[in-house]
C-alpha cells in the first residue's frame, strides 16, 4: 500500500492543507529537491505513530445516541432511521478524526521546525509530505514519534492517445485488470465482479468488486495487487482502517468514461464495516447495489445468497446420507458451506445454528452468521 500512497498521496482527497499556516506543496512539473540559502532539502513522506481512535469512537457513539433521541420524534421508517443515524455517526467520526490528525500533524511540524507553508498533511491518516533538510531528516528518523521516513518523488504520467471504453461488466473488468482473470492477479479463491451505473447522490459510479477474502488483513494486499498488475491506474484507499466493504477510488487516463470509478473489497461472512458497521439495507441504499452475493458464504448451501430454513434442510439431508452411507465423504466445498460451527463435521448442530440465525433475522436481527455464532 505504501507504493500506492507514495505515488498518489498528493492528489488524494484525504489530503488537505493544515489550518492557517500550512498550504499544499506544488508538485506539478516541480522537482522534489528544493534549494535554500542554508542547505539543500528533499521532500519526504513522513509516517508518524497513529492516533488512538478508541476515544473518538466512544465520543461519536455518544453523539449518535443523543441524535437518535431526536430521530424518535420524527415519523421515520426503520430504513430511514438506520440510514440517518449511521450517516450522522460517520460524519461525526470523520470530523473528530480530522481534528485529531490536524492537531497531531501540527505538533510534528513544530517539534522538528518544519516549514508549515511547504507541508501537506493528511486529514485521516498519519502522513505528512514535506521538504526536510539533512539535519531535520536525521532528527525525524531518530524520533520515537515517527514510524518511517521515505523519499517523495512526484511522477509524471505521460498523456496517452489510446482510450479504453466499456459498456458491459466484462469489458469494465478487463479495463481494470488488463484482461487477466482473478486467479492470475490474486491467486485461488479470490473472485472479482463489477457493478455498473450505481447512482449515488447525483452521480453514477462503476465499482470493481474483490470478494472471497478470508480476513480484513487480506484487503490491503488485494488492493496492492490491482495496482501491481496495472500501473496505469491511480488507486486511493479510503482513509480509515481496512474492513469488509472497504471502499477505494480508481482513476486512469486511458479509460474513457463519464462515470466515476471505485471499488470494494469484501471479506467472506462479514457485513460491510467501513467507518462503522452497516446493515445490508443501509449499504444497498447508499451505493445502489446489494452486497450479499459478495459476502454470504458460510451456511448458504444452495447458493441463493440467503440463509434460511432451506439451508438447514440441506444440512440435515446431507447429515442423514452421511449417517447411512459410511463410504460417503464430505467435499471441501460442502464443508465450507455446511460446517456452520466449524467443528469439522456436518451434523444436526449445524442445522440448529442455521435455524437459530434464521429466527434472529426474521425478528429484525442484522449481522452475518459468523458474527452471530461468535456472540
């Protein structure tokens, strides 16, 4: 991910100038080296120790609780209520994050005597791009406040006369992957898909979907591989911790489209949790597509992206066959979907868990099966 950030951090929306004194450094057609009267400086990407967001999360939740009381006074549907409360929480949390990172960046600049007028500081990540003298670089590298210091080299993208157009999902995927399939880029089990013409506010978005990931830790590597495979792309990841449903933006001068391009990375059996956990209904309304088919895996025995009594029946049927046919073996694919409690067997306890979860969903419950089991 550092490769992507080092190339494209300057153009990211997550970067802004610091209040009052800090303005963006000029990068277009400018060399990274800046010569002063006293010494020569070079621009660097400074990554400082990240902030602790636990207090921010708590404060945002408290503010959401206060806001919820106001929502109760309005005649809202459950969907509207959930959407408004989630949006409010997300906005409050981002505001608090921006304030905290701004204060931390200001402290770093002051600590090392860095000229704020030449520094660019991220709103939502522990990152500063700025010129440093040799003396300043040494101090920064020796400081316990700093995680890493890497040289910043702006790159120029040569204009291209070749334009790629698309009208189908397959053509869109090929434009992003360069015609390679998912296995060539990501390895086995990880899949790719597309959602086109998704309306968000007054704009249309085309989304490149990565799914089949096994944990949140796989997200960063998967997004890195998109860029490693197609370096014509500019990729910017949402400035929050990677979770299932992580949103990232994609741009490419070679792709000709009037729509905005983005992407999502989904982890098996985890509901979207970008900034905060989202219900499927809220996510679908916000991004104009249903993500269940990219999430549901465990317990979905018939591949309809739903977990209900039919899946429980399938499990009991297979269990009955296994009990009466000693030579019958469970396939790896069956085990992946049928072994709900992860004990290495398919039996009636798996069906019971499915029925419990189905009852939970039927009475308004809202979480993935894996999370329900682990509660």
